[in-house]
C-alpha cells in the first residue's frame, strides 16, 4: 500500500533526533504522500529550512507572525489541510507545553487548533522519560486523545541506554501505513455500531423506581471514540445528563423494555457494545398513583426478570453483529465471573469492572478494565479517565473489525 495523496504535516521539535525527520520525509515522498513541515525555533538548531524545503518541494513554516502568509491564518489552514499531524521528536518540554494547552508559537498553536489526529514521537534521556512529571504529562496527553509511537529502548545520543530512543523513520512509516489502511477500510466499508449506555429505571409508581448507580459516562465515551474513528454510531441511552456530539445518533429511553425495542430497531450493525447497566428486574405492576407510605407493603411488590439485551444481540442468528462486546460489573472473582458471562452470552469481548473499588466505575471519571476475549486472554487497561479507556476499547474493537477474517 502506498500513501497516495495522503497529507502529512510534520512538526520538527528540538532534539538531536530531529535529523531523522529528513529520512521520514524521503520515505513518505517515495510513497506519494504530500508533506508540509513546521520547524520550531529549537528544531532549527538541528535541521535547516533549506533541507526541508528541498525534500518536500514546499516552503517550510516557522513564524506565526509571518506577514507573507498569515493572511491565510496558517495555524488553522495547516491543520485543516492535513490528514494527520506528526511531532518528531517530541521532547519532554514539548509534552509539558501540550499538557497545559500552551499556544506560544506556530507549532503549539497549530496543535491546539487542530481537528485531526496528532501523533507524538517522544525522544529524550531515559531519566527524563521515566520522571513522574513526564509520565503524568503522558497520561494527560493520552486522555486528550494524542497518539503515541515509542519511545524505544536503546542507546541514546547522550551515551546512556534505556527507554527514550525515538522510533525509527521506518517504524513511523509502518505506523502511518497501518493508520491510513484502517481509515480507508472504515470509510469504504461504512461500518455501523450501536452502543448502549447508562442505567434503566423500572417504576413502581410515578415517583419510585428500581435502578442503579450508572452515570452512562463510559458508554458515552465509547460512542464518542467510535465516532472519531469514522464508525457511524447510534447511542441508546438510559437517563443521563451527558451530552454527545451531533454526529452521533442518540435514542433516549427509560426502561429496559424500551432499550430492548430500540436495539431491535437499530440492528443490523457491524459492532455492538453493551455498556448500559440494565436493571435486572422490573415490577409486575406499575401503580398509576403514588403508593402511600402507610399502604406500602414491600412483601406485595412482585418482580420479574428483564430481557437480557446482550444475550439477545449475541444469539441473534439473523442480525448478529460481527463483533459483540459487553461489560461485566463484579465485586469478587472479577475475571473468572466475567469470562463465565462471556461464554454464557456468546459475545466476543467482555470488559470487566471491579466495582468494589472506590474511585473507579460507577459515578466516577475513572475506570479500570480487564479486556477478555473468547479464548480467555486478558489484557488490563490500567486506571485512567473513562475517555482514555474508551479510546483503548474502540481501538481494540476496530482492530478486530478490520481483520480480514471479519470483513471478507
């Protein structure tokens, strides 16, 4: 696969590894990509504008206040032109600037104004990379949605050995080929997904109901992450105050029966993610008037099980999605119980939550997930913001979806 007409904007940071940007440009040009470059002030110490202009065939951008071009509003126009933006090398200082949203020069202003994916390619001394401040900035930037490749382990220019060496131009080129290949597959296949999110409510009377602590945050973030990957996504949401982008079709429901009916209407899709915390039971009778406390008899409240939406989707022989994933909220034997659920429900993935821990899961900005597949293989996504968890989950699902065995 070549990169015909793919538009790549390369921002060159200040570091000895900056010279490797020239090799990447050669590889990209050889594979028919279009390239523009931004040279930072510190990057100019290692690479010259003339060398970049000679290789790309276009002018190199440097100054945000360039009187000859700022009429085009470069920091907006450059981002909108690109299909992807690369920062190489990404120094510890540059990561720090991005983590607090600085916009002090053309490079940082372009990145802050960008509406495209941004790939950061770190390069620094091993101690700088492992420093708590850098690792904290890494988590922040990942949560913001920045992509990363590297750093690698190896001998560095300073003579030390360890993690901090910049990924090679060939590694970056391979990453870009894979990135654009997935983008093209998603675009050509017109993949569709449904995501369920939030709680459901089962009313006893007009004011009392059975429900749970779900906020819907994780499901909403997964829908947003899938949408960003180019997958046409429908979100079926129980009661929630969260707001999703206009590009996502949202169906609001209250009860489990309503969610079940909306799921049936939304099928067929290529991918289904059941992140909703559907109430397991519902009252056999709903009173039209509020039940007076004096006449409230708990022994007289009869309940029946709600339909299992995840099982219905997985066992749907006619409209089963290519990939079906569910969530499993557990307080003990988390992975074991979740794998049993995966087998019982016939789904492809289970994302296991330990809801016994404070600060993660229900009613929290944070989560920690074990990804379990049909073979019982477990991959842990460490505690992080739900938006970060969602991006990881969406990428796992997309990787499975574009596998040749699933798209033929």
